[in-house]
């Protein structure tokens, strides 16, 4: 059961309908919901199924730490096709893309967004000529500003192509990032809801080998709010407490905050101090985090 997708039958059906539509109607499917609810699991399954069908898939997984890194998402998206794509581009587009992706040195001003967008669109057109194409973007709310501008230009100009966009977004924003809701008349926003008590039971058994009495299972479900990621964290805390208690009665963590506090208290003091410093940053990233750690050496 380690790789089984539990309690997401409607989401899997939505994926099937999306993939059926890719060759004919330029669909977009956006999984939305809170952190840890299972959006990325469905997204990964969509990527797998698309490849299984013989589609070309371009993927990018945006992160908050790279929000200020120029062209980070575009670089990820093109990583698997850049070598074959560059020779097919017009020289001016090729140079612009090489500079943006740090393949070529450049002393002048950065390439214009419009030129880069045209280059990306040319790559996408070429990919879609060979087989249906899925552009898969995970955590699209964290797409860096420069990439977002280019993607907005591109998605508005993909009419008539055998292309679909599969994305995930945190929360349920009124407007989708990169104007997906404006670029696609038939965009489907699929809310990923909490799992049922029965699904949480299957998850804990399948991932942790943990079977709980119904009252305890219900409390785990309530504590985690039906969120599979949080439920697994509570489950792991129960397993660890059981080991420490050597079979004695094991108390259930009072809340997710208690689980997190317990995890943090087990870390070395230096790591805890670094985490405190990082938590105080307005925009955490690898560079200041490393500086904070070094400063505490």
C-alpha cells in the first residue's frame, strides 16, 4: 500500500478526464487546498499517467525559497528538453534563453521578457508537434516573478495546440496565479478536501503499519483535520511514544502544535537556534539560513 493513493477517487477521475481532453481541447486542471492535503500526490500521479500515455511532460516544482531567483521555474520546466530545443530556435531567441538559463555569459542587460516568452512558446510548439504535451506546475503560487511573466504570455497563446496545464496551488485564491483562469475558458479548479476517518485508517495502516481503536482513530482525524500529512505526523508520534512506553498506555498528542514541539525538542540545540533565526526572517531562503547557522558556530 506504500504507493496507493487513498481516498482520492474523485481526484483520479478528474485526472483521467483531463488527460482525455489534452489532445483535443487544451484543458487546464488545478488542484487547490491547504498544505499537506494531498495536492502534490495527485499532481505526481497525473505526471505519471501522462507519461504512461506517451505524452511529453514538462515539469516544474516551485518553492518559496526560490521565489526571488530569476527564471527558476522556466529553467526547471525546460531542463529535460533544452538540449534538443535550442538548435531549433531562431538565433535571437536562442541567445536570450541561453543567457536567462545561465548557459551563455552575457555582459549587457538581461533579455526582454517578451523575447524569452516567444522562445518558450517556440519550444512548447515544437514539443506539442511530436506528441500531446502536459505542462505540470506544482505549487504555482511560488513561481518566481520573471517566470510568471513569461508563463502568462505563453498560456494566453497556446490556442489550437495539443497542450494541457496541470497545476497545484496553495489555498483557494480568488484568482489563479499566471492568469490560468483567464487563459483557459474551461479551467477546472478541483478542491482537494480532507480525508475521511476510514481513509485515515487505511493511510496509517498502509504507511506506518499502525492500527488504532476507533475512538483513538477519530481523535487523530480531528487533531489532523483530515489532513493526510498531519495525520501521518500524529501517527509517527504515536509509534515513537509506543516504543518509549514499551507497551504501556500511550497518550495521544493534544494537538499538531504538540507534535511539532516534540519533534523540535529532539533536535540538537544548534539546530533549534538556527530554526528560530530562520523563522524570524521575513523571506526565508538558503543564503540567510546558512549565514544564521554559521553565525552560531
